[in-house]
C-alpha cells in the first residue's frame, strides 16, 4: 500500500538556534489504538512526528471517518534542564500547556495554546504539554490532503548584570556589543545602595572601585552565546568577549579588572 502524509507536528523552542532538542512527542494510549483502527502510520522525525495515511479506495471517505476523532500526544522532556529554560510563566502550578488545532485559522500552522491539569509521565519526567488534533477541525481539500502544525515554546528571559571590580580610581568603562545585539545601562551605585551584590563586593574587596551595568531589556536564554560583548576602558578594548552570565548565576557576572 502507498502512503502519503496526513499531518505533521513539529516542535520549535526559541532557546535552540538549530533543531529543537530534549523534547519528544508520544501518542497517548487511546491515540495509539485510534491510529491502528484508521490504518495510520506514525513516523518520528528529528523535530516531531509525521502521520501517514494509506492511499486506496477505502479511504475515499476518510475525512468523514475522522470527524469525531481526536489525535492526542504528550510532549515529554528528556532532560532535567528543559523546564529550567522554558517559559511557563502563564501556566499555574499543577497545570501544563495544551496545544490544539481547534479554531485554528486557515493557513495558520501554530497550534493554539492554553492550560490544562497536569497529566502524563515518562521515565520520571512529567509531561510538559499535551497536543490535541481534532478531526472535526481538519477541512480536507482535494488538492491538499496534508496538514502542517507547529508547537512553539518560548525561552525564559532574564536581565543581565555585569559587576566590575577595579583597583583604578574611577575607571571610565563602557560596554558595547556587535550589531547592537544587546545594550546596557550603567547602574548608579550610591554609598547607601541596597544592591546586595555591591554590598557583598565592598565587604570582600575593600578599597576598590565597583562599576555595574544592566541590560536594557530582558535577555532570552539561548544555547548560543552572544559574542563580541566588549569591555572598553578609557577608549581602549580591555576585553573583546565578555562571558555571558549563566542561568544558574541569575544573569549576574562579576569580573575583576585592572
């Protein structure tokens, strides 16, 4: 029997600059049984799944058969770190995301997101989301039998802060990045500052000058570092590539300069 694509689902995550990793799509038990009844084949891809339908006379009324069908999948993380960089700020504790093609506009591929109660675990990891593709929302056309859907996750974002410690009296320093990927404002540090980092640095490094800069905007977590953030002192490039603050450092980087 020959097969053609019925629908495909791909997972996209803004944290990754290339293909999305550490996330897999798995059909729920009821959907596994449904796929068998309908004679559908499920193929895993590097970014999701493809569902194939047989091309024969028996499937001429296929669109009518699936009107009450719901193809449901879980999205499971395959590592502990996925939740750490995924923005779940709109999802309450005990809930997970739900992506569905319900009320999806024609030609729109991004599935509609909402939230439902948490369910499903795999290898100790709770499901990050559930996907429901409803047959009643799939309007098949003669010239196009295939549907393409996308699931889009956003990365968390955090404000970056750089603290510089110097033995030089009042060093004149600035930060610049290539193509203005990221911009910084110098933080005003007073004698009575409530900044706990500055207070700690003053205790550990007395008789030094402290300069601090913070990003103008929140910086999304990414597996690709932002390069060419330059530290310029008195007009000269002191450091060409400042290290990116790490997630576990809460966006804070402390550097000692001459």
